C-alpha cells in the first residue's frame, strides 16, 4: 500500500477575514475530494487570512498512480482556481 500526501502552500489575495477564507477554501476542498477521490483538509495557517496550507492525500498500490493523481490535483488548482496562488507544493510517498 502506498500513501501519498501533497502539502500545498497557498496565497489567497483579496481575502480579508477568516470568514472569507473559509468561503474560498471549503468549495476548493470539496471539489478536490469529489474530482480526484482524495482526502483534503486545511492543515496549517488556520489563523492567517491570506495564507493557507492544505494537504491532499491519496492511497493506492501503485506509487506512480498516487503521484500522478496528486500532481493532477495541483495542476487542476492552477487551471481552475486562478484566484488562488500556489506558493509551493511537495509530495511525499510512503
């Protein structure tokens, strides 16, 4: 069994409250779960308005498949959510 975790650091321009941040992140996390069949959650920077850290996790018996799913999720965010700026991302496989 291979578990892959992708940690993304996001910049959220135009967000000026935690309520606005939730309004931006909640649909993003739900779309990631539904589109890629992964687990997704905010894991850091919870008290910062314009920054977020989210984790996206996938499980499979093929490391290549796990990495490909997580990489597609990152590129999907870049294409579908131009209102978000991905500052950094990394994938860890175990």
